[in-house]
C-alpha cells in the first residue's frame, strides 16, 4: 500500500521526506553556537526549563568552544565513520535558543555554516518568543538559496504546564509565531514532550485535534526523561503523583494512538527521545537505542494495521 505521503511506511517519515527533498541520504550535524535562553539569563526568568540539560543530547564533537566550521568538519568526519551512506548534511543548531541574538549576529552565524560545500541546509531550534518578523524575513531570504527549517519548542499546549516548567512563554505565542513562519513558506516543525507534570495521556490525545490545525510541516515527540541534576529531578522524587509513568511498551501503545489521529501531512521527525544512560536519573528503557524503539513502533503499526492519520481519514 502506498500512503498519502508517497511511500509504503506507515507514517510520514523524516528520512523519506529528506530523500525526496534532496535525492540522497541526508544527515544532521548538531552544532552548538553558544547561545543562551531568556529564561536562563534573567531576561524573563532564571534557571531555564526545569527538565533541561543540553549536555545530555550534544554529541562529543559539539562545543561552543569550537568554531562553527570546526564543528561541521568534525561532525562530517564523525558521521562518515558512522553513516557512510550520507550524501549531504544539514547544520542543526540545536543547543539552547538559536535565534536569541541580534539579527546581524544571526546572519554571521548561519552564513558561516553555509561556507562548507557539504551543507545543503540549516535547522534552527528556537523558542516561539525569540523570533520576530525581521528574523523571519532573513530566514525566508535564505530559504531561496538552501533548505531552511525552524524547529519550535512548544512542549505543551497548556499554559499552566508551561508556567510550571519555567518555559517563559504561553501556547498562544507559539501559535502566533508558527503562523508568521508559515506565511513565509518556511519549513516549520514543532516539538512536544509527553510526561510533563500534571498532564495525562487522555489530555495529550485530546490535544491532537488542536495540534492538527497548526500550519506546521514537521513534528517531534519526546517522552519526558528525568535528567540528573535538573530541577525536575527533585520534583519527580518529592511529588511522584504529578507524573504519568511510561514504560517502553505503554509509550509505544500511546504513540501509536497519537499517530493514527495525527494529520497525515505532518512529517514525523521523531517519535521518542534518547539520552545517554549516564545522564538519566530514571532509566526505564534500559540501553535500547532510538532506532530499536522505532522498529517496535513500526511493528506495532503493522500488527494493528493502522497508520498515520487513519482515524483522521475516517472522520473519527
């Protein structure tokens, strides 16, 4: 069966999206450009998001002490050893808030990444309250030359949760910024976390109807992971009743339900998070890598004969 997105996988996969976009296997290179966040430096708050530790997801070659060009060169070398089939690379500015600087500084940073001929595009991870029309105009101009994707950390649709985890913005700000980005036809992705305090699986399933209406191209889902040393670790042990506990099996069952109610036009860029076990305060999934979890999700979709948007297509 060929699904609405043009291939036989039961979800609209990021891997196949990139292949259709570039005609070759494309690999992301994570870059730390030395940004901060407004909820860290006191502009709107201090301490950052209560669950966040950037070191937990930065690869070894990624460091703000190195130039952008050095990180790219070392990242290419790293991935050529690990993924020999990669034909091109995307510079993924992931750490902290990558539009939290004056426009000229952003121009210098992003244009420096494009000096490497192996880079065919950029992905910019940021917050919805750290984007404005002038910055979006710059990314729209850049989009005419290379692939540009803006990835917004939304995390939750609920303002009570966003305040509780010290995000420093509300959901409507995210909606407004996504709409401004979509008006410029810039590829837009949204990031959500499942397991944040005082939220439940039924709440997240109910949220999908609202999420489906967002003018986004891609979406990322992460299960909450409790990291050693962050503020949420203390909350988790002091108030365990606030947290919904996902085993790997229950998360797979849940994410399959999410998938079959999700807009089939959305590219699913990730189903779950992966943190090196040494960073985890709570490790319920053992040492399994994300690609193993992904295989289990795909097997479950096949077992249930379901696919992304199946219930949307049926009008459920």
